[in-house]
C-alpha cells in the first residue's frame, strides 16, 4: 500500500491537485437527502452522491470532524464516508481534519482515533505543544502529518504573524552554513542586535517542521491561500521537501493564480488546494449534486493546470 505522500504525489503527477472538503453541513444538505432528520444517514447519502462523480478527478478528500458532530449519527457517517472512498479507490488519500494538539500521552489516543478508528491517510495537527508532543503522529511513516502553519482565517495574524525573538545561535541550528544574506529582506526578518532577530511565528513553525520534525518525510503544512506573501515565504523556507495544503481559495478570497505563483516548489508541484463549499454546495437543485460538483471541480483543475509548468514534476 502506498504512503500518503506517494498517493498525493501520484495524483499530482496525473494533474489532480484539488482536495475536496466534504464539509457536509446537515443544515445545507438538499432536502432530497434528508431521509432521517439530523441523522448521519443523510450525510452518507450526500457524500456518496459527490464521491461517485468526483473520485477520479480529485487530489484528495478532506473531512472536517466538526461537520459530523451536528447529527445524532455523525460519527458513523464520518467512518462510513472514509470507508466508501477507500472501497471505490484505495489510492485516493483521505485527510481527517481535526487539528489535534495535546501532550504526547494524550496524542496516543488521537493517533488511534485518526488511523485506526477512522482509517484516515492523514490528519491535521496543531504545533503549539512542540515536536515532542507530536511524536506519536510523526512516527507513522506511511501517514501524512499536516501541521498548521499560517491559516486562512482573518484573525490568523494575531498569533501567527507575531514577531518572535530568536537568537543567532538558534537560527544557525536551522542553517548550519549560515542563512542566505537576502533572507532578512525576502522573509521580513527584523534585526534587533548582533545576536537577536525577530521572525514571524509561522516561519519558526515552518523551520521546525522542515529542519527537525520531518525525519520520516511525512509532514505537510497548512498555509492559507488568503496570505499569499506568507505562502511565498514558507515555500522559500521549506524548499521542495514539504507539500502545502492550501485552504481559503474561493469564498474566503484566495485565488488559484496567487497560490500557484507563490506556493509551487522548484519542480512545479507541492501544492494541493482545498475547496469545500464552492464544490459540494454548487448545485441549486436537488437532483444534480454530483454532476454540478464535477463541473466546478473540473473548472478548478483547469485553472490549476494553466499555471502549472509544462515540465513533469
């Protein structure tokens, strides 16, 4: 069985870089699927109608656990949806979006939840507790560990852009040969004195992941499409090793053009754009959910293709 990263890269090689978020809000699902009020059954039926049409043109599927907490049987709907995807095409990666974070012992339970209970191929996690606490996730070489870096929400800058003091000796641990001279200007670093530099917090996360935590080559970063300058700077810092999962394109204001211009690695890949509402709730009717979603996904794939370099990745 291929690893999450192998599946992701293979889908990208085939020209499919869109991650469809199955954020199946029970309040928005068309009435035709509501056979049982507030039951997970309607979510399964709705998701199946989408998956059957989209599965051959997606880069991945992502399920946000929060949207399965509003129905009486949402947990079953979440499990069953992932099972359906695996049954239809075991090479389509499935991301469980739960943004887990806790001390290491507690994270052991979250690992069981993500990879054994739900059988996801990847999971989103929060870096705030440090690399040691993420070890229970990071040791799973075949799984994807997708770490929040610079999110797409309007209030992200309050914490994530905050200048953080780092000593020159700490910085040299990330860059044993010394960091490039243009980084201060390119990345927005502020020199305090000869021994201290201020760096945005999200960039420290990017450095920690790419230089320390990615020992098993199974890490990715979440960087919002609404923050194109942060996207560009993260790509500079992490190079070609780390793929970027990019939310915030579409209704939140990010554009495919900005993402592709700022997020691609040197090989012309390494970016997977997440789209949820714009695809799964595109239909205004009740009988054409799958076909309408496929039209939207195809349009998005075509947009991505226009900005992708012609050489193979």
